[in-house]
C-alpha cells in the first residue's frame, strides 16, 4: 500500500516536473524526437534492405546439368539424393531434354533455325534441374557437393556474382544495424545530458529529499518516471512522421517499386506499426535508463 | 541514558586535511547542547558526521544504539528519518508554499495524506506559523523561513534535532527568537537538540551545555557554559 502510494506520488511528481521545468522538458523532448526520427529512418532502411536482399536471395537458383543419356534409375537416385540434402529447398524443378529443347527453341533464334533438324534430343540436351537453396551463404558448398555426384556433369549458379551480392547485402544490413545501435547510444547520452540539466536545476530539491530521509529509490522514482514520460512524448512526432511519411511515400510509388521493379518496398501495414512500436519502446527505455543514470551522481552520500 | 556516544572518532578528508582527532563525547537524551568553535575548528564536520553526511575514518559513532560509522550509504535514509536537521541557509523549496514545504518531508517518506495534514499543521503551530501556511518562502522574513525549516525538521517527531548554525543569517533579535523555539521544542517534546553556532550572545544567554572545539579536538565542555575567549 505504502509502495503504491509512493509510486503514485512519483507519477504525479514526474508530470508536475515536466510541466514545471517546461522549457527544459521541451528541450529534452525535441532532442529525443530528433534522434528517434533518425532511428526510425535507419530502421525503415534496414528492414527494407533486409527484405529486398531476402527477395533477391530467394530468387537465386542453380541449374544442375546431368550427364547426357542418363538412365531412369540414375534420375530417380539423383532426385532422392537432392531431396535428402539439407540446404536444398524441396521446390526444385526438373526439365527433360525434350522440354529443354522446346524452351530453347522458343527463346533463341539460333536454336529455332536449327531445332527442326534435331531429332535426337537426348544426345544433345541435358536433363536439367533448377534448384533453390535455403541458405545462400552455403551455395558454394552445395554446388560442390552436387558436382561431386557421378551423375552430374556441371552446376551453374552465377559463381562470384552471387557471393558478391550476398556479401554486399550482408554489409549493408550490418551497417544499418550498427547505425541503429549507435543512434540508440547517442540518444542515451543526449537524454542523460538533458535530464542532467533538469536535475542540476533541482539538486536543491534532491538534497532536501535526502536530508529529510527519502530513500534513494524514492528520489530516483520520479526522475525515472519523468524519463519515461519524456521518452513517450518524444516518440510522438517520429511516429506520426514515420506512419504518414512512409505510407505516402509508398503510395506515391508504383506498387511499392523503387527505381526498378527489382526493388520492392515493404507494404506500410503492418510495417509502420511495428517501427512505431520499436520507436516507443526505444524512447521509453532509453528515457528511463538515461534519467536513472543521470540522477545517480546526486544520490551518493 | 545516552543518545549519542562518540569513541575515538577521527575524520581525515580525502585531500589529506584532518578535521577531527580522536574525539570522545557523550550526549544524553533530552539535552540541549551548543557546539562552538571558530571557522575550520571541525564543528561542521562533527555535525555532518552526526547526520552521516560525512563518515568517520576511525572510531565508533553511536546514535540511538546504532553505529552510524558503519551505516551503508543506501541505508542512510533510515537514520535521517529519526533526525531533524536545520541549516543556516534554511533549504526551503521556493516553489512550494510553507505548508507544502513542511508536508514534503512526510510525503517523501510515504506518510498517509490524512496524517500528513494533521502533523504538518501541528508542527507549524508549534513554531508559530499557522497563519502563514499559504505563503511562499520569499514572502517571509529570514526568521520565519528558519521557523519553517524547524517545523519541517520536527514534523516527523524526531528524537534528535541537529542545527548547523541556524542563526548564522539572522539578526540578534530573530536569532534569539529561533533559539527560543528550539528551547521550547527541547522542553515540551523532550527532543535532544545539538546546535552548532558561533553566536556569542545566544550561547551566553541560554546557559546550556557548551562544547568548544578547536583544531579538531574538544577543548572545553561546560555543563552550563558560556562563550568566552578562553573557550575557543
């Protein structure tokens, strides 16, 4: 009961303090708003790059050419082998020599002109498989494993390019993540500093609280709640800008395609709500942590 | 029975300054004690150790049966709730009214709202400020402000009232008024009062126990003392 009463006191004092130290509170809130806005932009970028690279990665396939003139038993054995391989997705597609010939005839003028002369497809065209992998980082190993099978003649998967692409996406993702982390740390510092200003102007009050026998927890409590309130208020503007900004940006694009049809942005819903939630949580947690740290100095007896 | 007992207490600050040397002192319940001494004599350090703002580097400092010298920082508030402290500069909150300033001391220790009201008004009545509950500190005279500070210090009914030069900022008339209030509290509530001062007239007028400190040592301890040149 007593704890609850003191917590209630803390909440009341926190709001009172935000109101009383209005100009300082506005300074803290706007500084948090600005950093949270940058965090929001970094989050939006990071998730879109992640999504985009995932999309592209899922499109990367390798084509396995079996030896010419493979027997049906060899084909069945090969199919059961790839079904058991861990890194291979089960949605692989097989193409018989006849199907391959038809595909080439349809796609290529040269083959079209000579296609009618071919009647022994099995001796010219390979049995092929279009295979997608679960983990694109392991595509090299999987390809080698397949190439080592006696029934396989060659595996094509755009060696080099795929790996380069994967490492570039990986790097972009890591940088975006790092930016978010750095910004969160910067926000902590900004909050610690601005709340320190508030606390500095209230160190008299704190010293009196200590003199009359307030416990450290009682002194800290309103400041931590104040940090919570400041974090909460500071996240309002970034959230509004994220929700409306991203949604209207997405709507202004053709079906969410940026620059080319290759780059597709995440649809605003539920993405913006997720980012908003992250912003609120970051603002509130960082606000509480920041003021907790800032007040600590004044609690030493 | 002793309320305060110091045995071999020394205090050396981190910068190497020795403020108190091997001090022994006993103060009984219900006593009124003046602690006198010039600037840098160590009387402020002694007062600060009593409310555990400073920690003795050596010795035993027992208040109400507990060794304050060994009290952990996070537990200091438990001691402070049993003490009342009055400072030279009043330390009132300018944005709170007289009533709120006194009630503040009870609010931060989680007292019930109904109790806060009763105790605050009673305390303000005791210092003669019942008519000024709605005023702000800057609307009061120095003496009145100090009386608010005293009301705040005694609102929790402490066993010990520590005053660090409470009349330092006041003219002789107001000073006497303040010490009268403290004397009243001492007599009517049985509160032990320890007052550091260098106000010669006050000490000579009230004829209480006087402990003179010089260079960190007790040089005189009069039962019904006076402030003379010999004392310091």
